[in-house]
């Protein structure tokens, strides 16, 4: 099933099941319990991120060719950083370039996002995918200046700005993606395919990531795990880095999920 989250004309928020023709059927119930078809067409006036995350955990430097383009050794264990839930952005809503705490080096990163559907602690690799509700597209937008030079030696400041985690357009359940490490993944920037690879290049695959993150730690339902980005990021573009600029359109495509598109604007004045 491909699950969407949306607002209707009254502003109420619902879940829906996408049909093959692009329409949707409204679902009733709980995303982490049982969602039941209502038999009614979904009145989608605004498409939202497919869930409101309870937390966003991110794995850095997790594709072999991306590590190579970054000039860094393959990590021995998954590299964890976090994004606040404030970073969540809807499909079609803008990515805002920070202007008060300014960044002029904002980058795109296509990522497969894993959504945890039930509490997971000390999960062995063999059972890890049983705790996954589904998968969605993510853009791990990154202010590289704050990540690398201005963040006090850690990555989170450059990852934590509002709108820096677009998610969507839908949540594809695990029955439609039996192997999350065999998916085409791409970024299209203003019509140019700047990242175009496959999730089979991950250094740590999805089961290994869940096993590691759940060690002595409870992953609560609604946890979103961003699993890393392939090569082709703007920071590594030659001869000059390709940073996001106002007016850009950036799309993330993942096989069996869909396309997540956002425009880029400057942070509005308060």
C-alpha cells in the first residue's frame, strides 16, 4: 500500500491509500495500528509529509562512492546524527535557505527514509525489517558551512534548520518493498539528474542500521531513519560546488515510492 497524509477542505488531516490512477481512498484508524479503507474518495486539498515524525535519526557517510567523493574512509560503525522534528517539510512546500543564521552553502541529499512502526529495542539483524512500517523519500538538506566549519565540530547545526527534511510523497509499506537495499535512487535539480544510483551501495544496509540504532535504545513508533546519500552531492561537484539557490526545484526519486519535489526560497523575514 502507498499511504498518503493530507488535509481536506476543512483543514482536517487524514490518511489515504493511493490508487494507480493517482486518486486516493480515505483511510480510517491509526497509522501504527490498523488503517481501514473507508470506501470514500479522499478529498486531498494539500498533501502533507506522510507522517509527523517522533524523531529523525540520520546515518552519515553510508554510501561507498559518496565516502570516496568526500575523501573519507569507510566508517567502522554507522555514523549517527540527528535532525529535529522542526525540519520536517511537506511535498511541494519550500526549502528555506537560512538567512538570519545565514548559510550560502546549502546542499541536497537524496535519501531512503525508513519509518519504524512499533517499538524496537535490541533488535537482531535477522528480525530488523519486522519493525519497519514502510519507506519514503527524504531530502537531507544540509548547510555545509555550518556542518563543517561553523558547527563546533559536530554535524547537527548544519542539519537542523527549519524545512531541512522534506518527506514524501507517500509511505510505501514493506509488502511492496521486500528489499530496501535494491532500489534506484536519484536527485533531479532543475531538470539535471545530479544523483543517480542504487541503495545497494550502502555500507550498512537497512537491517544493520536498525540493529545498531536499537542497541540498548528504544526506537519508538514514528521514528524516521535517514539512511545516507549516494555520490553526486553539490558539495562535491566539480569544478565548483553546486549549492541550492532561490528558485531552484529539487526532486528526490526512489523506485517503488515516487517523487518528492520542493522549490527553494530564501527564509522569509519575520
